[in-house]
C-alpha cells in the first residue's frame, strides 16, 4: 500500500497533456518529487540522459520497459507502467512488437530480456559452475571483464534467469530471493535497502545488525530468508518437490552486485566502502547452525577488469580471487554461435593492382544504413566505409597481399 501523499497530476480535475507528453510529464514529476537528478536516473535505469530528456519532453514515447525500470528506480509502485500499458494494449500487434524490440543498442540486457539473450551459453555455464562451488566455499564470486564486454547482460539476462530455472544443485533454489544492485555513492545503504526489499526484513533491524558486527547481519538475513521460505511453504507433494520441504533443504539469498567498481569510483567515503565489502564477505560465511552448510547469501560481483588491483587491497576479495573467478571473454564464442563470423570494416585500403575488395556478404551488404560512404584517403585504391565482409574473405585477401591499412574493424 502506497502511503505517498497525492502529488501534482494525481487529481482527475487537473488536465494533463495526452499521449507521450502525458507519460513524460508524469515521469518528470515523480523524479523531481523524489529528488532524483536526470543524470542519476540515467545511470540507474541504463538509459542515456539525452533519451530520458526527450521522453520527459514528449519527444520520445515512454515504453513499457522503460516505465517499469523507472517505477523500480523511483519506487512509484508501478504507476508509470500502468499509465502506458493501456495505450500499448490498445495499439494492438504493432505496439506489442515495438514493446519487445530485441535490439538493446548500448543498453545491457535485463532479466526480462532473457529470450533475446543468445550466444553466451558457455559463459553462463561457467558462472553457474563457479557459483555452485560457493555453496560450500566462502567468499563472493567475481566476474571480471573489460568495460563494455557485456558483464551486466551476462548477470542480468544470463545468470539470474538460469538460477530461476533451478540450475543450482540445491532443491528449491529456483525460489530463493534475489537482490540485484549497483553500489552507487552509498553502497552500504543500497545493500541494506535491496536486502530488505528482497527478503522482507526490516531495514532498521538490518542496519542495527550490521552495527553489531560479528556476523549479526548474516544471521538477520538468514532468519529473514528462512521466514520467507516457511511462509511460502508448499502445500502439495508436487510443490514440495520443487521448493523443498520446510524441514529439508535450507535457503539462501542470491545477491548480485553489478558494476562493483562504482564502490571505488562513486563512493568517496573509504570507511563506508570498507564496511560494504565487510558486509558482503560476512554474508558468504557458512552457517554453522545449518545442517546443509549453506552461506546466508550467494554473492556475485560484476567488476570491470581494470579494477582488479583495487579488489586485491581487500584480503577477503583477494582470497576469493585466488579460489577462482570468471574472467569473462564474452565475445569468444559469438561468431561460432552466429554461423560465419563477419567483420564490419569501416575503412579498408588495398593497393589498386590487387583487384576489388572482398565482396560484402548477404548480411546487410553495401554501405551501412545511416552512414555516408566516405573516402579512406586520397591514396589510390581507397575503399569506401561501411561494408559487412566475411572473416574468411578478409583473411584470404590479406594472405594474398596485405592491405595497406584497415581501421575500425569489429567482429560481430
């Protein structure tokens, strides 16, 4: 139940703009009411600041997906999604198709995008395998990769849906509560907030337990998770087999910290950062009073690779790295999954006497849509930019006679 006082725009008598302008204005009002800057909303929602500005001004529509993300970030109780859903349903098949566009651009895939998340089966399996070892070994699992490699997508659209399918070797693990967060400027506060939402525990009691130290936070989380499991106890033989009996397998919290490097980049308080790391480590300790020997939480940290040395400064994280971590080479199996790999060659220059450049494949051959062909220089034999070229063709061509220069090539 939302006890928020009625804000501007809630009154039926107040006239609001129609269409995208109405949804954008409502988003702006809720954001300002909660004191969230546009830049912060862009960071938390994984949308660009410019795009969100256009949404608020009515220049871009507020999609159902964006509305749901903003509802979660701004804690509006689903108000924005309820505002745009009727319009989507009324527009029929075309609107539904637009709602589920599989192309995410520069934004990461989320949990709801699992059906569009392909080519990462090996990476997901590696993370699940390493995480299963953390059921008996203390410490978080660190997933490290360069910036832009797809760590967020791997964790959100790969790992979490896999866990929801019950891939861990513990009965009922598919029903374990999940807390997903990014550290932000105050990582410890964000951690306690997300745990409280995921487990139903009192935020005040969690803060008090953390202040007590000595594993009190882990005990409080364990009690909250166990309370959830017993409260949602199965009533049929089939559900007992899926969930685990109330006296059988224990349960744990799944805690995924995406963009863990924010604890170093955005948090300016060294003490809070250290307390945040200590809290994470305490949650991974095995419970001595539990026959199954599970930790209070399975903790996964998505970390940018260039922050490896910063993690080593914390003995607990250093020990976890020594036990094993996932060095995500997320693009390694993509070309094999998609058939023959292709290079998008922005500029390729061969000497004139070597003949024509490799022909474009059937995959969007010719100039890239939206890009103007441009000369690669004044030298003879310059080729235009924007061509899809099969890898095999480039390799064969280069073997015959290496190109004078190739710039801005990317494997897809």
